[in-house]
C-alpha cells in the first residue's frame, strides 16, 4: 500500500494566536483565500508572501 497525504488547508496566526488568514483548497487548480486581519501596504508584503507559500504547498508548485 502507498499512502500519500495532501495539505489542503493552511491557517496562519500571529504571536497572540489571532488568525491572520486561511487558505483552503477548492480543487486541483484553485484555492480560496480568506484574509481575517487588517492590512497595511507594509504588512501586506509579509502576509502575501505567506499566502503564496501556502498556495504553492497546496498545489505543489515548484516541488518535485
């Protein structure tokens, strides 16, 4: 038997455990991104990089 696991949802929290965003797999090609925090132009850079990281993990982008 060969078992493979897939990451289908990521939840990001800050140092106080407040939820910042969720990324959920919708199907093999797309995901739903839910931003749960207020965003500034400065905070968006870090936040968007982590959203992108989650999307890449879910959809196996750049992975062998």
